[in-house]
């Protein structure tokens, strides 16, 4: 975008949230607009008992916004909430401005920052599915003819939405994404011997900076929301000579649209299948507990809230004095195993690595498995998913004795399979070789 869109930010304060909380969401909307490349000219916040069903803000406020938009050459209104199709249409007709809601501005940023084929397909699918529900714009051969905020991506303005074309396009995208997901699963299977760790957290909490420091990578870092969308995995050698794989993932945000979560399912698989999550929190955030809750709600939505999670409070270089000491004590009380770091200043990273090492020691066990040779699939599984330290074939017993270093969660299941096989073998032998039905 060579020329910045001049925009107004518009919000309605209502409900049971505090004004302080709502003001923070408006500041976040300002950052979203900045990231999207907009020139924020003015901010309007109206307090109402409930939003107007026709225009979201009150009729008088719409007239004020319309008048000032004309005088200040503003062409786009960005709302802090999601709007219904009729609200968007009514506001646009009354103000003669392009109307963008909170989900659309997030989708717009995703379109800017998508780099890989997977991310681009995921963004396109999310845009298609959201526009399908909004019925806001028309689609013509699913190609863009109009630029600017809220129009990036595959969509386009027309008189009505061609739903059938959208469904067809979404179906094709899902097929492509499934192929990419299957390829990713194959790659992930090759890493099964290694402990998998994923970085999660609120957008702009410093995950990519921390990832770069731990892996000696040069991943793109910027003081922007959603600066990186694509997950990136690298191996990390620890002090104990153990090796783990570390994945940097997409950042979360308040009220992250459900369509984005479902569209980015293949990216979030890294989180779903991780052995350990490092929840990175910007300790300088005001009301940081609300940011933690926002991330936890997304983790719950994708079903990983019960995983092993290590809280990593980042950007400690921004905090000083008595307030920091008090806050740190409160956080340690709430999260006893937490780590305090400054990825940017290389502070606390040794302590973080020690915590990861401690997790590995607790999660893995060195043991000997006596696997009957008839269970060839299980033997292959052990080789693929553990570190085999020593193996001895006892021909007289037809047993593969395997000394392994393996995760405790896999060990229990493997031991059960061996026990079940040996029990059935014993019963069969007792019955004279007859198999049970």
C-alpha cells in the first residue's frame, strides 16, 4: 500500500467490562491499524447500554462521524467489534466510507504477513469463510479488484455474494491444506524421538526473539502484532547433550476469531502435539493476567489446556524498582515454576534451559523392554519413538531385549501391549494352543 488509508477508529463501550479494559482494547485496535498500514486520524468511543441494532453506534454519533470523515478526507472506519452485515451496510451508506470490523482488520494483517504457501492458503480460507457469513461483499472469479484495508486477499465487491463459488473455493483450499498437513505429519513423525516444545503466547510477547536466541536463528522480528504467522521448527542442543525441537507459532490475541483458529488448525498442530508449551508473556503488559487468560482460552479451544505448560515472563528489562519486585513475587506465587527472562538482553535464558532440562529428566525414563519378536510393529514403533541405547536378541525365548530412553507417557502404553500379548500367549498355551474367539 503506497498511500496510507486515512481511518477513524470507532468503538462502543457497554457490558460488564471495565472502562480501563475497553480502553486497552481500543489501544490494541490502534496497533492493529498501524500494523495494517493505516493512518489513524481520530478515535471515537461512545458509551451505550447496548449497541444500536442498525448502526452499532447511535444515530447522532453516525452523523458526527460522517461529517468529520468528509472534512478530514477519511475513507475507512475501523470498528473495535464485529458488525452484522446490515450494520456494515447501513454505516457505509450513511458515511460513504469503507467499513471494517475487528475480525476483518486482523484478517487484513494476516494477508500482509503471510509468507509461505500454507499461511497464504490459511488466510485466504479464513477470509472466504468470514465473508460467507458476513455477506458483505461480492465475489467475481474470486480475484481482487479493489485494494485498501479490508479488501486484501481473494475477495471483491459486487452486488451479492456468490455462495456456491465460495463453498467451492473453500473446499479446494481445504484439500490443499490437508495435503500440506499430511506432509507436515510425515516430517513430524521423523522427529518423534525428540522432545517437542512449542512457544505460545499473546502476539508481540517476544516469542520470535526468544526463539532466535535459543536456536541461533534469524527469524523476522518486529514491534508489530502478528509479525510472524508461519510456524518454524528447529533443533536445539541442550547442555546435557540432549536434543529437543523448538517451534515458534502464531501469536494469539483477545477474542481471536474462531474462523482463524479453525483455518490455522494445521499450523496449531505443532502446539497440539507438543510435549511442552512455553507460554511467553510480556511482563510489561498492564493487566497481564487478562492476556494470560486470552491465551489460555485459545489453548482450551484447541484442547491443550492440560498440557505441560511453563510460564516464561519476558521483557523483564523493561521492569524496575519496587513494583517489579512486588509483581514478581505475585507471579511466582501464582506460577511457582515460572521463569523470568529478557530474550532481547540475554537475561535468564540459562535458567529457562535448566527448566527444560528438568522437564526432560522427569518426562523420560531409561528402562529395558522385553518385546516378543512377534510384535514387529511395536519394535519398529519403539525404534521410531525412543532412543535405543542397547538391544539384544535372545533366540531361545524369541525376545528382543531393548534398553531405551523413552517418554513415560509412551512407556505405559508399550508395557500394556507387551503384557496383553504375553497374557494371551499364556492362555492359548494353557488351552492347548486354541485361540480364544
